[in-house]
C-alpha cells in the first residue's frame, strides 16, 4: 500500500477573502409617520420617560405639518429654515423656545441616521438661534413676606399651599417635583429628602436637606392629611379629595397669591422664582456652588453658575444698605 503524502492530504484553510457583500439602501423613501414610529419604538425600549417621548412626538408632528414634506429623505435645510421662520414670525415663539424644539428634532433625526432610516440628518448644519442671556427672576425678602402673608392658613388648601411654597423656597424643588413628592421620599427625623432618579431631570438620585422649620411643617401637613384622607396617603401634597395635584395647580395658586399681594407688575412670582430665590439666598449666605448644583439637580455646573451674578448684585445691595449712613469724609 503506497504511503500517503501528508503535504497533499493536509486541508487547506481559508486563504483569500471574498469581496464583502454590500447591502444597498432601499430607493423607496420611508414616510414621515413610519420613520417616527420606528424611532419612538427604539426610545421606548431604551427606557425614555413618557414626558420626553410625548415632547419628541409633538414637536416632530408639528414640524412635519408645517414644512409639508411627508418623506423624511426629502427634507432639506431650507425646509428647516422655513420652519424656524414660521415659529418666530407666525407663532411668535421666542428663540429660546425654538432652540428647545430644534434640539428635540435634531435628536430624533440623529437617531434616524443611527437606525439606518436615513443616510444623513438634515439638521447637521443647522445652528442654534442666538439668544439673549437668560434672566433669573428671584424675589426680595420683602416680596417673599408679602407673597406668603396673603395665604389663608385657616383653610386646608391654604395651609397645603403654604407648605408647598415653603418647600420650594427652602429646598429649591421644582413644581413638578413638589407634585410627585411622596411620603416615602422623606426622612423627617434626619431632615432630608431623597428623590429617586425617576423623579429627577438628570435621572440621578438626589439628596436634599431640610431646615427644621420645613421638616416640622411637612410633618404637620402629613398628619393632618391622614386625618382627612386616611393612613394610606402616598403623596405629600394632595387636593381636597386626597388626589395628586395637577401639573399646573401650584403655578395658578402662586399667581393668585401674587395678585392678592399686589406683586403683579412688580416682580415675577411663580414656583420657579421661589426656586431661584432659594439659590440666590443659598449663595449669598456663603453656600458653595457645587453643593448648590447637587441640591438643584443640575447636571451641568454652568446652569448653576448663572446665580453667581445675581448673588454679587445682592451682596452689593446689602453693602450699600449697611454703609449708606457711614459715608463720612475722613
């Protein structure tokens, strides 16, 4: 039997690569509706908040309606510029508001590129609108006293409003955080609020200290509400039926108190101005910017640094007040 040649019998492996297969994009344009449905599905499976999804969808639907283009591949820069002009001239939206909507639309179209729905985003070369520096509307100590003085503490709604407004003034919570604040988020003995990531804008758990006065007022409100609505109460701030407050409830109530206090036209009294007032007071009293960033829940320090300017003005006002009677020539 002849010997087997090992060299000839050895298996040969893959030596030369094939030319890679390329998959051509379909030449059929996808409709605007189908495109957003695909993107929304991706966002939902990635755990985006319902509020964020609703905002993306609303801005996108409005954009498509205004430009009148129903196939996403056909959208051009001029369409976007027409949308911007319409938003400014016809709808009278501020440049800040338009920038917010453009940012949402840019995110949606960037995701379309990532999901291979379109080749390139039409927003790629669209720049943000130039805007004036945002103004912080905080209240003076006198304006705060006038605002709180008109609240009727003899009624349940008045006392609840008082504690809610005090919480914004003493801890810097946003109005939506007030509405969603639950009793389980509070450690009243240690005077701290622990807001889970689901309730924060930046989705990070946030620890917020409370003053002794605020902790005692909240404790009293919860005890009183349990007498009215039973021991199974979940939310800290509820309406007269024991139900969670509507999103715009506190804004309307603060506006009502501002009118009664004669503050309309003098200052902008709102839930957010109470938050601003907290921030300015915190820095004016010697608090540091990083701690304030943590308390307010800002992901970007630049958002917190805007308060420094107003703190400097407050310090100057206090300085002038103290030394106004001591301006003698030496």
